[in-house]
C-alpha cells in the first residue's frame, strides 16, 4: 500500500499516481487531484453524482458553485496555517477564476443523493 506519491507540478489538473483516499473505502472517496491555475485562468466542471471539496494550497480564486458566488477564497502559502476549502454538492456546475496563481487539492466523494448547500470553510 502506497501512502506517499510525487505529483506533477504542471499547469492544469494533475492526477495522483496512487489514490491515498482509497485507504478509506472505494465507495466513499475517489478522484484525488491537484489543480493549478495561472492568474486569470478558469476551470469549470460539473460534480455529477459526486460531492467535491477544493482545499486551497496556495493563491486566491473566485468560485461560482451553482447559484452561489464565493469571491477571494484563499490567500495562503502552502502549509502555512489552516487552509480555505470550498464544498461543491452533487449535480452542481462550478467555475473557478484564478485571481492570483492558484493551487488546490481536489477530492470527490460518491454522493448518496442528499447534499448540503455550497459553502466556504474558512481557516477559523
């Protein structure tokens, strides 16, 4: 079982060579990735049957999740204090706009059909 992996530092979506979330349960967690955007770049998607969490590793981004807008999420150096996170419910469109160079860890979980409203979890 592999606990640590090197992740590419390329721009865009970077998959882990091994998925550490599989340690939990293949039903519960999947699709662990790191997403990097340059200032001004965007990334959009649809969560489908999965709930998603974007954990900010560095930089600032504006998020639109369904009808909710969360401007200016982030502003930290990697591993310098507690991170910001954004929750994306299942069956929800989302859009990120990098205000600065931006990097986030993204993990998705199979949804059971009930999910919360989109939200930001600050470092408090």
